[in-house]
């Protein structure tokens, strides 16, 4: 078991801390709960990111290429980044879906579309993460999700924790990502179990958060 104490996921903060204390890398492919959850959240989020990339490309042929202060980036540079993000996302999902079909001898997804591919991979997620290439799979899913976010909103550098998820029965932690410098633009609020709240629902979300905080304080008093 000693060899399985360090998460194999690239960029895992806990793994880096343990390696700094001299613990050996894992003998078997193993990912910690936090990294497994992040892969699942990103995999569920990819169809939304793909659709947002598609929407970002629609007006690019007629919008001015100058950046509008406070708005989404536009112009050729955005087009190239967004198209690359879409292409890479589809390629990664299709590649891993093909591996699942081949190794597990199961039918391939009917359509080579991001939504279908993500649902297919989610059905086989535990097998993929426990597979010899689980760390590679996790790294590639996280990478294409981050690539799409950067293409749409600029480099996300800050994760702002908002507290416990307000969905009934959910034990996840809510957070929002924002960029740096001129690219400060919060994305949807989400939790690490996959629940999301777009800006149009933030007032409702904050009201629920306040209600939950008051309820917890009343229970503590009692």
C-alpha cells in the first residue's frame, strides 16, 4: 500500500507535497479522490464548453477585432484559439472512447460528437481512472477543459471557494474561477460534484447561500 500513497495525477497538490517529503511515486496507477472528482466535473462540463466555443465563433466574422472593454475577446486570435480548443477536445474524447471500445470490447459511441463521447466516457470512468493510462487520461481531460476556458475567457488563475454546495444532499464545494489582469471575468459558479449556476442565477444562488448560513447558525445556537 505504501506505493499507492501518492496520487499519480499530474499537478496534484497533495502528491507534490508528499513527493517533497520523500514519498515514492505510486507503483500502481492511482488517483486521489479530489483528482478523480475533478476529471468527472470537467468531463461533464466539456459539452457546455464546446457549445460556448461554437457560440463564440458565430459572430467573429462580422464583429470588430478590437477588444471591447469588459467584454469577451474577439477577432482572429480568438478564432484560432477557440477552433483549436474544439478540435483538440473532440480528438481527445474520440481517442479515449476508441481505447475503451477496443480494450473492453464494447460498442463505440453511435455519433462522434462531444456530448455522446462524454456520456460514453462517464459510463466507463472508473475503469479509465484505474487503467494503466488513468493518469494520462485525467491529464488530457483537464487539459482540454482548461484550454477551452482560456480560449473563451483568458487564463484562469484564481479559484475562489464560495462554500458548501446548496443543492440538497450534495457534499460538494462551490467555487468560481477568474482570470488575471485585463482578463478578470468570473465564469459560471460550480461545485466539484458538477452543479453549475450561470450569472443569470447568481442572485438566486446568493439568496440560498444566505438562507443556508442562517439555518446553520440557528442549529448551532440550539
